[in-house]
C-alpha cells in the first residue's frame, strides 16, 4: 500500500444543517474555520444548507429552502413586468 495517501487532519467534525438547526458528528477532513461546543468538547464546525434532515427525498416533505434570498431578488428584478 502506498504511504501518505490519506490526509493527516482526519478528525471528528460537527456538521450543522442551517435550515433545520440539526447537528451531527462525523469523522472528516473538511476544512473549517469555526468551532462548536458539544457536551463540553470543542469540535470544528462545517455548515450545510441541506442534509438528510432537510432534503425532501429523505424527509418525504417538500420544503423550499431560500437561504440566499433568491426569491426576493427574482421578484424585485421582474416587478416592472408585472401586469397592473
């Protein structure tokens, strides 16, 4: 087996679904700049817009997540074409 093929920073990372506010721990080497305290232990934090806790395929519910305000931008952009 080849040496040094796996990353050195493989550790426990907290992934947080920002649409449902759920957090779960997984071993990962994802780069993070934030940390979170879970049960008195500090973990690197990686924020997700969609995970299995919020994706319609896994939840069976259709829920639209608009994290960047795309709907408001669209409505504002095309408001001048609205029929009056």
